[in-house]
């Protein structure tokens, strides 16, 4: 799939937005495994709303965002997430 800084999207994790009921495939959360084994998340940026609620031992670098996905998106992805 697309390439950015040497990383590529290797595969979708879980059900596609269309399978989860989106008829437009727009503004739908999604999870992808990247070529290096890390994950990319499409979700709603809730950094401003949630940053003050982070536990004291959690932090966020300036280049990081707090992204929210639906419970359904994550639970449907559960079986596709590798254990190692």
C-alpha cells in the first residue's frame, strides 16, 4: 500500500469500515499493521479534550496525539492482532 518514510501499510487489522456499517467509508476509525510491525490508527483526535485526564505516569510528546477509536473497531480487530 502507501509508502511514507520507508514504512508501508502491510494489512488492515479487523473489519473494514464498510463491514462495520459505514456506507460512505468516510470518517471511520481503522487499524493497520505497518511493515515494521507497528500499528497505525485512524481515529478522532481527542488530544485537547483528554490530555488533562492522563494518569500522572503517562505523557505525550509534542508529535504524539491521543486518538480515539470505537470499542467495536478494537474488539473486531482483536483476533487479527498478532500475539508476538
